[in-house]
C-alpha cells in the first residue's frame, strides 16, 4: 500500500470547498483512498463529509493511503496545496 503524509496547505483547512475538490478527484479512481490524522481512524477520501470530520486545519499532517500510487500522489498534492487560492 502506498502512503504519503503531507501538511494541509489551505489557510482555512479542509473545510467544504477543499474537501469537495479532493472527494471529486478521489472519486475518479476505482481504488479505495483513505485519509487520516494522527490518533484517528482513516476516512474515505471520496466523501467530502468524511474528509471534513478529520477537523484538519492549516498545518495539520494528513496521511494518504491507497494501493494506487498515482492516486496517493494526486490527493496528497491537493491536500498540500492552497485549494482556496
């Protein structure tokens, strides 16, 4: 399983807009993609609501996991970008 830990780049964290963009991108893959923050259970990256339950603010480290390395790279890059810019 591919795994990458990145820091949330959006100034307001993974709220509705960034979560929706990430969920939409994750939904394009057939593989399961999971997101997690330290100490919490992983959530499905294709669900904006589940992403928002992470409570990930700007600067929070989020781990992206999947059997699909390309998916991990894309979603990790999105999380580390400022999706509100």
